[in-house]
């Protein structure tokens, strides 16, 4: 009886080539994700909406927010530092150069009072709700 050692990594390398199972394009952090993989949480309370976006290592001057035609857009551009390291990356997942993500705002958001703060790699955005305008009832006297 002959014992054959099973080496799945070797098998995959032969089958898919030197790049392994994932082609080079899939290793790109932006592959198939036009938003640049910006992760955002949104919550709501009685005062408004709270958005939190993960932007580790980004500075305030690299992140921009704007409201145009009831659309809030988060945009960022991060200059990648060039290093003298001669090693070749086989997989590099934590480099993000730019992102853009938009959210449609409803009529109930007070767009003039939106505020944002960048703390410890988290961009916190507060979108306050407008004060509810209660309909005024007026009694009309009949003559």
C-alpha cells in the first residue's frame, strides 16, 4: 500500500497558478467595491440620526462631508506614504487611498444643524431631526 500525502495548497497552486485561489484583482482592497469599503453604522433616537464611519489613520483634513440636493456625501482622500522597503506585498488589505459614499436625507433631517467629529479613527456624524410642526387648529365663528 502506498501512502499519498494530500497537499491542498500545492493542488490549488497547480490549478490556479502562482497567485493561489484569489486572483490578484480580488486582493485589491477596492475590487468590486466602489465605496472603497467604507464601513458605516447608522442609528436613530428621538433627537436624530447618528452615523459612525470607520476611518483609522485618517486626519480631519483628509475627510470631507457635504450636503447637496438632500444627499449627504462622505469623501476622503488619503495620501499613501512611500517607503523604501524593497519587499513585495503578496496581499495588502489595510491600505485605503480614497472613498466616497452618499446617503439620501429625508425631509425630517435639519440639514443646517448637521455636525461631525473625528475621534480615534471613527467619524461620528449627528443628523438632528427637524422640530415637528404641529398643525394649528383655528376655530372659525359662523355668523
